[in-house]
């Protein structure tokens, strides 16, 4: 378990942290429990008391923006509620759901109706998110509805002027891009026109500023975290998967990321192979072929991996197993055969102690 004395001073004695969800040079995000008038509830904490001095000005700015926006957005029923706001620590309520890239709501029109309604509610309150291109900032709740998270780049506008309208337009355009990915047949003619037309500031940004942004984030800060998994998921996981797949006795392998209490981000490898292989043998394969790369924190041998009709491994299901969110898997099951395969994987899963979510 985590050391209770490791809690930020501002919430010492109140916050009970369970696991680190994310750690970078701008903040640390933890999952845990926080007392309220209704009793102790699941919550998420962001702390900036341990960021390096050279990122502190930016970290403080992003922290202040999120604190200010959550005070408004958290009361709308579509975003986390702000439970505590200090100078270097904030605590928000936990939303029971999974990110869009894991939920993959293919054909789910009600979800995108809910998402559009959530966005409309934010905009009516003067809130523009400004980072909705990332699928991990859209959640599908256990109730099937859409929720929004991660407001570090968001703004609360006092007036609905030109800048607000531009930001709101881009929020909508990014939502429609996700809708096009999962339910393209549901796009209206008006929505297609929005998708076809980027705002002028966005076109300028894409041609100039975005290149500098990528150079800074990927070159200096080493950020590559499209799906919240960090550099290990982007850089190490493909090499590990390729090394495993190249072995004669391994039919297939998939590597996903999960929040780890020690490393911050851990890797979980699911390996489809026969009984002749062992956990130790898998680690030896990785050590021999992936020099300088740490082995996954979890390695699970399975007799079969879940696949879609095209034969592609369903990583979204494996991601939920790795995060121990097995109660959210059932709606994703496509057939009784897949249910049996997933059932065996869930029964033998190795990440039993924590229940994670972003």
C-alpha cells in the first residue's frame, strides 16, 4: 500500500491515496479517497508540490486554470466536481467510466448525443475545453453517458465574444471528428460542413505553432502520450510485442499500459501461446531481444486473445483487464465465444489489488 505520510501537506489526514495515475514534469495525478459531507468518496488528486523548478511557472499556470474551470464545470453534471482547491493541490470527484479510445462506442448514437449535450452545457456556462482532440479527455461513464475531464487548458470566458466563439467552434469540431470515427453515418449535413472547415487560427496553428509545440513536448519533455500511457507505451511496448511475436512458440501478443503504484505507468503483456512457455521464459525472451528495455510489470499467458471480425486483437478489452475494470467489459462483448475467451483471461488476471480509471 502507499505510505499515508506521502500525502500533500494541504490535505494531510484527509487524502487516502491508492495509486499514481500519471506523473510528469507538470504534476502528479493520484487516485484515492476523500471525505465529504456525504462520507468518503472515490476521488482524484492533482499535486504540483514536487514539480521541478524549471517547469513550476507553467505547472502553476495550468493548475490555476484547471482549478478555476472545475469550480464552474464541476457543477454542470458533465465534469468532475471540485472537492478541494489549495495552492498546490486540488481534489476532484472520480467519474466511473473509461476513455473514448478504450470504450470505442462504434455505432453508439446515444453516446454522441450525450456528448453534444455535455459540450453545449459547458459552452452555455462560458467554458471552452480547448483539448478535446484527445480521446482520453472524453469519458464514457458506466451509465453510458459522456463526460469530460482534464481542464488544464480550458478557459472560463466572461463574455461570449469572438475568441469564445472560435474556441467553442473548435471544441465542437473535435467532438465531431470523434463522432466521424465511431458513427459516421449519424453525421448531419451541418456537422459535415463544420468538419470540413477549420477556423483560421487553427489553420495558422497547424502550419506553424503546432510544429514548435511538438518539438518542445516530444523533443524536450519527451511526451508521446496519445492515450495516457506515456513513452513506455509508445516506444517500448511495440518493441516488446514484436520480440514476443517473433518467437516460434508464441502465436500473438498485445501490450497495453496501466497506472502502476511504483512506476507511475506500467506495461501489461498478454501473450497467446501454448503451455510449453512460462512467465520466466517470456522474461528471458524480452531480456535477450530488447536490450535496455524493462520487462512489463505484468505478463499473462493466455490460450487465445479476443479479436474482432477482421481478426484484430481487441486491445480495449485487454486494457480494461489490465486496469482491473472488469465490470465495464460486459457491454463490449460481441459473442458468446468472445465471452468465454475473455472470461478465462479475467479469471487469471494478475492485476487484482487496484481498481483504476482515468
